[in-house]
């Protein structure tokens, strides 16, 4: 039951979903960046784990819009937070989010990501991709939500098997805050504790 | 106690528990109310209690069994088991595809069932997929979702042993149980134990495929209960729109009005 408009859009965009040559298009951007990130996470036993982590963090910082993600994830509490709380939150959030994405993506380390169709809506591009598992397990679908930033693109969300990382974290944080008297400080303290793990 | 009475009992219990304890929004602001409606979990207290119970059962029984199965069962055995379980599910999928207004898809699913049950030797081998007839899965919760557009399923319910749900999907579970020809046959022929074996294998097989994902979600969430609740809603919404899997439909860009689970797109 694809609507006519969506179908036309899909047909139009299917043509640019071909093999990527440069990161000038959304599909190429995702393909390059994701395969680099997944490659870094590849478990080379004997390799330097610290160095790998730093490398992943670098890729993540360059290609993900962390403040935008952090703002969305804090949801309704962002508006009520003071300037100091916001900057402190974003600082802790960065460490937190790098780690959660790294752990989630490391499940697919060493596997190749195939980029499929691209959909565009306003400023946003949704890049469909698939990771095929060697074990014969069902392939994993990942949709990358990316926005134009400067000369290139930045990732703002990942939907893994249709579960949005940002949306899930937002519900998680919101629930944690309301369980703790509706205070943002409680969340920041918890993130600190989490990050020092 | 049969599986049937267990399922019906769980659903009845939950509906009763659900009516007895209600949560309220954090404060009176419009934003807090919107957030509260979006969460749509008025029975959070009993739900969390049942979630704790389910996790205890999972830690003590299901997860260890699933880990053992993942690590020790030979790959062909796992593949064959999954194929047989999927095959037993095809008639229910076909009914639901028919009632979702897609008789062609229902026919294809029935063709898969016939091919795999015969050439595929009782469903052990998924010959149909190799012939290019792809596997689909639809349940009655999804059928209700297709017809009740804009209805996102109702308040969140955590069912004992069966996990995350809502009234729509709980009703779906009951309907799918009753019109499943294998359940009918097992009950008629007094071989109910086959139903238990099937349920047990389904649980272990299904759990063996979510070990890494759920471990990861638990480790990296501050409130695991809330993370599961959100993930469940998002997944079900996508399954109803048939966007669930690789090669599925493109994701919807415009949130349907009133679909709380799609607010992610609004910002």
C-alpha cells in the first residue's frame, strides 16, 4: 500500500542509490562512514582496544550531530534545563552515546553494510541499508537519518530493525527523570556514574 | 492447566490488574501531559511488577536455555527447527493476510505451506524460499492495527511470561491461538503436549536470536523497562505497516495523525 507519491519518490531516488564514488551523496556518505566505523570495531584479537575506541570516537564525532541528538533525547526537559545543566548534560551525553552506538554496532563488526534506497523529506535524508549475516541469520535492516551540515552530512538517528536509537533513549531518559522527582540533575548524575563504569 | 487457559488467564488477569492501579502525569503542563499520553502506560506499577517477574524467569530459565541452544545446537538443527516452527505458523499468517485484505499474499503463504510441508519434509527445509517465495509473518494484532488506522494499540500491558503487549495485541494472541489449525488439531486429538513442545521451542528459538540485542539494551539503558516499552511500540508500529524487515517497504516519512509512536519524526 505504498502511496503514489511515495512510489514516485522512491522511483526517482532509486537512480541515485547506485554505487557510491564520493561522499557527496547521502548513500555514499553512509556507506563510507558506516563501513569505516564497523571496520574499526572489528575484533582483531591482540589489537589495541584503547586505540580502536579512540578511533571510533573520532569517526562518531565527525559524522554524528551529537548536540542535536542530545537535545532530542532530553526531550521536554531540555527547555527547563539551565545553561550549565545543558552543557554538562551534553558533555556526559557524548561519552554515553558514543559508547552505546559503539556497543550496538560492534555486534556487526567485520560485516559489510549494503546501502539501498534513499528517501528525502525536507532537510532530511533516510538511507536504507542492510547488514547480511554470515551465519544465515536474518539480515539486519538499518535506516540512517542524516541531515545536511556544512559541506557534508551528519547522522541524527539510526533505526535498527525499525527501532530508533534516539526515540528509545528519549523514552528511557524521560522515564528515568520522572522516576527521580523530575530532576535533570538526577539524570546527569546517573550518566556520570554510567560513564565512569 | 492448558496453554489456552494460561493465555486467557493472563489476559484476564492483566485487564483486571490494569483497572486497579493508575499512574498520573508528572505535572499540569501541556508538555508533561503530552509526554504522559505518548507513554500511554497508566498501569505502570503492575506492569513493572510483572516485568520483574518475567525477568526473573528469563534469567533463571529462558536465557540460559537460549544460550545453551545457541552455543551447542548444530547449525542445521537450529535452521531446521526454525523452519518447522515458521511452517507451523503459515496458516495463521495466511488467515491474517486474507483478513488484512491481501488474498494474493495469503495464497502465496498457503503455497509456501504446501510446498514446505511436502517437498520440504514437514517444513524442515525451506524449499519455498529457495524457489523465490519469500516468508512473511502476520498476526491478528497486526490485522487489527491495519483496520484500526490511527489506533496505536491502547495502554501498554506487560503480560506474565508472554511479555510486552497492549489490548490490541493481547486480543490478537488469543484469536491467533484459537484459529491456529494445529492448536485445534492438538486439542482434538488429545496430544496437547505437542502444543507445549511447540511453545517451548518457539520461546527458546526466539530468545536465542535476541540474546545480544537485549543484553546490549539492558547494559546501555538507564531504565530498561522504559527502553523495552519504547522499542516494542516502535517495532509493532513498523510491523503493522509491513516495514519491519530487510527488503521491506520504505519507512513512512509522514507520521499518521495521532500515532504517538511516530513522534520521532516531528522533533
